[in-house]
């Protein structure tokens, strides 16, 4: 079940050890909309906020989006539903 939001959402995640992290948002056809995190983070709990804009700062359309969190060999993909 997608997690509905309007106008922002916070994506929380925990790292058991320091790792290179990439957190990106994609539209339903698989195009990358925006990269929220692309760096090495320390162990612990982290959060990134997406304000429903693309990489150029333009507001995206209402609909289903997917975020992908990648840390080394771990990959998590979840759905988000932007409502307006």
C-alpha cells in the first residue's frame, strides 16, 4: 500500500554501520525525478525530506512515485502516493 502525502514526505532509514547511501525518487515509468541523498553516512538513524519537486525545483504531478534506497548490497524500494 503506498504511503500518501501532500505536500512533503520524510523518508527515514537506519544504518547499522557507516555506508555509502543513495536515495532517489523515480516516477512510475522509472525515470529518476530527484536524488535526495548521495553520500557516505555514519551508522544510526537518518531522514530525508522530499518536497514533491524534481531536480530542477519544479513541482511534480500528482501520482505514484517510487523511492529506492541503496547502501552497498542492500536495496529497498517503496511506493509513495502524492495527493493534491
